[in-house]
C-alpha cells in the first residue's frame, strides 16, 4: 500500500496522538489504583502487622528513587532517595530493618517510611542510597534477608 506525500504527515500525527493517549490512559489507570497514591488517606490500604526485634523475612527487593524523589511518602514525610529508607506493605512506619543482599553479603539499616512495593513477589523497595549500599543498583532486583532491629 502506498500513500501520497500529503497523507503521510497526517498519519504520523495520528499515530503520535494515539501513542500519547495510550500512555496517558495507562498512567491514569495506574495512578487510580488504590495503594499507588501515597496520600495519608490511603494509609489503611494494608493492615499493619508488627514484627518483633530479631524476627526476619526474605524475598525479592528492588529500589526506587528518581520518579518519587521529593514526593510525599505514605507516612507523610517527603521521600529523599538519598536517605536510608524503604517501603514495606505491612510493617509499622518507623520500623528499622537490617537488609542484606544475599548475592553480595552487603547490608544496610533502613527505616520503613512508605508502602509498597507494588510489584508482585517483592517484599521491599529500598531508597536509591540503600540500594547502592547493598549493591542493588547493579542488578535492579535481588534476593534479600531483612531482620527487624528496632
């Protein structure tokens, strides 16, 4: 199929509009999901489940940062990707964890300030700084062990 030169710019413009509207619709539906919004009104999405000092859990972790830096976290603080913090679905805000990336043996002490991660199968989202300290910045996602220290 061939198109005249006058039709091609219109088709390109239409393709661009469709592409951008698809992204906007996808982003709108993601942002509308309960739990994605970090406003305080959403804090009750996950039931808080405290753990005792010394208890541990393990699973996949990732890190998050640039897109959330400067935005409000679920506990009301402003997210600082350079702070030693993390997101967990159910631990009380302020819980401190020693997180060890199993592949490197490196660990970091982080404080729970946010809810998440929102990817199935992940147990923690670390701040950029914490992710770098344990080596997650090199792999993106990795198996960790987390121990409650405070």
